């Protein structure tokens, strides 16, 4: 129920001191702060978006916070996942997040779910909470969160980020509100939208979008202001511009009446990131590639389809850099045909997904090749750890 | 609002393409001083549901708008606004048009009751649909053809 019922909710002297700057705001006051204390928010994902979201929900005085994440902290997270620290690398993100939340607000009840949200557990996990904040990074989970919120009647505070662009809105605020399926009725083809791991993201961006999500959650709980329900907020960090699109519920949209197999719905085989397309392409392992490169290489050519900034981080010796977009737009095809004439063509990228796409594109031009499974990431892990992972 | 002859032809044809349904498009260009220079037309499908109401209602697919925004950013252009047709009414923003647009923005309307350039009217829509500010009509100026 929103705003939450504040019957029996009292603020201790410590809480009054802690939230003084809220209490003196006419729009919040004692009743608004009690609503925050009485509220419960489930945050799915404790990464780039989840980090600022959780920090500010805890700081605002949300009484109960649930966190869903199965991942551990990695060095590459620390550029943007500001709730975690170096001392937590290798440890569960939910534990790291809980420790930081309680440091900010020891009055907060923190529930941990060290699991992937699935059709089997989503309704049980979401049910006890007033609001869900979506901080996930993949389409199957976004559709799952959306559908679970629709079935349970929970607002879904949505955020997404990529490179320098972000989006935020509130789905399913009430029965007449649009939901995620009104924006994206179908998922994109697998691999079409790179993850942050492949496409990159400027570290500050999830900080901005995550705080916008926290702001919307606070407004919904306290019942103040105008939410983003019915509007999609677009943020362009490079131009420092905000724009809005109207969102309308589609009266012809199929009714959501149960949870489904979202991996199947999104056409994802449940494989590791970057691997969705690789299944259709012949491949070799990095150890096999190492053996080939250690012998007579006159009969082979290895291309690297990553972007130039990635190649500055590290390379597989002997690879020729030809970015994927030059292959997909055709400008590099003749050059590759010439390089590969009379030779066996191998292609790699960071994780194996983009090189598979490159080979599929080259096949349309009559050029066959073999994918390096796992890409330079696997090369670094299994062959040469002097090549930096990123 | 400034535009050249080619742009005008594409805009007119787009806004007549699926008559008698309302047609729509995104308008792409740049702010040029106090004027808006319309440089590209991005035709869109009218995805208003239920479909039988498309004779008097239109809706742009948000995915189309996201794509256009991205395309524009890559070319230092802007989505200036949107155009749509009023097959059987005047080229003035209706109450629904005001309620559903996100201002401030450019709105171009083509009426089916006139022909040629006279059928088109351009409006600058205020920021807040509920405010007392009224849409402001902009003069449409044809630029000489270049190249």
C-alpha cells in the first residue's frame, strides 16, 4: 500500500536528528519521514544503478531494503559501483552493499537474496515489498521484473544506462500506468544491444540515473511531487541534456497473467555474456589458438574485431585490428578477403560475441572463418595473464 | 520554421501517405538563432491503439523516437518536434495534441481541408500543457534550393 500506513511508526531521537533536513521540509515533515520508515523497497541488482539507489534509499530512511544479486565484486566494477570498495573485491556484492547501507543507516532492515531472480522465485521475493527498483543489466530480467510487478501490483522504478546515455521512468504506478512492455513490446535480437562490459559506460552515468530512481522511489513513498509515470526521461551526458518522451499504456497489449521463460522469450541461450551468437559459428579455444600461433603461421590470419580503445589495453600477438563496424558496413570486406586469401581466417573480440557476429557477416560475402571462443578475455585467463583483463 | 523544397515535398507526402488515418513524422534539424531549420523528415507509423481511432488520433512509437534521438546525436542534429495530419479538421493543435505532446516543442499539422503549402501550419507548443501559455504559430519560410 502506498503511501505506507504509518500507524505505530515512531522516530527515535537519533532518527529525528539523523533526518532533520527532511523533517523541516514542508513537503516531507514527520509524516513523510514516517512513511519512509514504514516503506519497503526491493532493489534488483547492486551494480551501477543499484549502488547510488541503495545508498540514497538508506540515507533517506527507507525502513526495509531488499537486495537481489548473485555476483561478487570485481575490480572493473569499482569505476561506477560506488557502494562497493576495493576491500570487497571477490566477495558477494549483497554483503558489501549491506555493510555500507548499515554504515549509513543502522536503523534499516536489509534483506539479502543471493540468487538470480527467476520465474520460480520472483513472485515470492517481490511480494513483501512496496516498490521494486530495477537496476538490472539484461533484457530477460527486465521483462521478469516488469511482469512480476504487474502481477503483484507493485510500482517498478526503471533505469537503464549505456555509454553516455541513460533512461528512467516509473512503470506500473497504478493499474492505468504504462509498463515496460508498452515501451518495448518485444526484446531486441540477442546480441544487438551490447552490455556495458562490451560497449562501455562512463562511470558517473549510473550515479545520475540511479539517484533519479531513488528520487522517484522517495516521491512515491512520501506521496509528493509528480512522478515519471507516463514519461520516459532521457539523459545525454555528453550534451548534458534531458528530454522526455510520453509513454502510454497500449490497450491492445496482451494481458500479463503469468511469468514465462524469459530466456526463451528474449532468445538468449543462457550462455555467458557475448556468447549468444557464438553457437552458430565454428570455434576454437584459446589454447588451440596458442598452439597454432606457436607453429607455422603462414597459413592463418587472425583478425581482432574490437574497437581501437580496447586494443590499446591489450592484444593477442599477430592479430590485425579490423573493428566490427567496418565489417558490418562492408568497408573492410575486400581487405579481409585479401588477407585471408589461401589462409584460414580466425577472429576474436573481447568475449567471443562480436567476433561471431563478424564471421556471420563475412559469411554473407563468401568468406569463411573460425571464432576464438571466449576472446581475449579467455586468452588472458588461460594463456597469457600479462594481457590485462577489462 | 525554415525548410527547403525537398523537405516540404517529403513532409507533405508523409502526412498524406495513409490518409484518411492521421499520419505522423518526427522533425529533425537545428535551432538557428530564433528560427528552427527543418532539415530531415523521419516518417513514423501511427501506432495509436485501438487502431480504429487512428482517423482522429496518432501516437509515435517511443522506440522510433529513441532511435531518432540517437541518430540525431551522432550527427549534431536535434529532434525539433513532430508532425501529424488532421484529415478532417483544421491544422490547429487540438486539446488532445496539447495534452499528449511534451513541450516546449515544434508541432507541424497538415489539414486535409486545404491543399499545398496552405495545408501546413507550424506551432511552438508551450512547456506545460496545463499552463495558460497558448501554442504560438510560427511562420513557414521556404529556403531556396541549393546544389
